């Protein structure tokens, strides 16, 4: 899969799609190619440039996307580091700062990454009762386009200028 950045008519980043979908949108004249950084696709009678970034012809109104609260996103937000001891390892778990049975909820401000040892040490107690402290206060990650499409930027450097400021 070769990812293609899809921009709205006002150059706001909307989504990432596959090359096949992007070429289909260009052929149907629903989108225009902004940058070609990947060569061409040759068919029997035509050749199509492989787009890296496309821009929709018509404006699409949609709400601002938010980062979903998932296990993977919690690990990413906390940089795969235990928020109690600071160790980076592969044996990470999710811990509720205020345990759910004590009235804590499952939200960005109440979940952190913890190693198995620290999670076991804290148990089902509050931070005060367990004598532990957090290295960073949990908060929701930014809704910026650069954060949301950060996984693609390393391989697609030309996207970066379109992701800043959104």
C-alpha cells in the first residue's frame, strides 16, 4: 500500500488513502494531483503519475477529527514508557490513575501506560494510598494533523509542509 495524503479544497488534511483510490478520484475529476513523488503507472494506452498528495475539487465539511481512546494511542501518547518508573519495555499495561471501582472513568485524563511491575504494585489503590507518583499528568493528545499522520511523515517528507498549522 502506498499512502496518499488527501487534502480538502482549502488544503486542510482530510485523510490518507491508497494509491488506487487516489488515481480513481483523479480520473473521475473529483481530485487533482498536488505532488507526484513516485513515478508513473503505465497502462496499455496511457500513463498516470503516481500521486503523493491529492486535493479534492469540492469542499468537504466535516467535524474536526479527534484521536480515539485506544490502547495503541495511549502507548503512543506516553511514548511506550511506564509513567510511574520511567522504564521502556515491551511488557506494558494500561492503568487507571483513579481506579474504576473508586469512581474513576475511562478517559484520556485517567489512563496511563504502566509496566506490569508498577501496575501490580499500585494495585487497585489511588496514587496517594499506593505512595506512587506520575512522571507526567495524563491529558488527551493534540488533534493536530501532524500528530495524527505522524506515522506516515517519515516515509513521505513532502507531506510535512501540508500538515503544519492544522
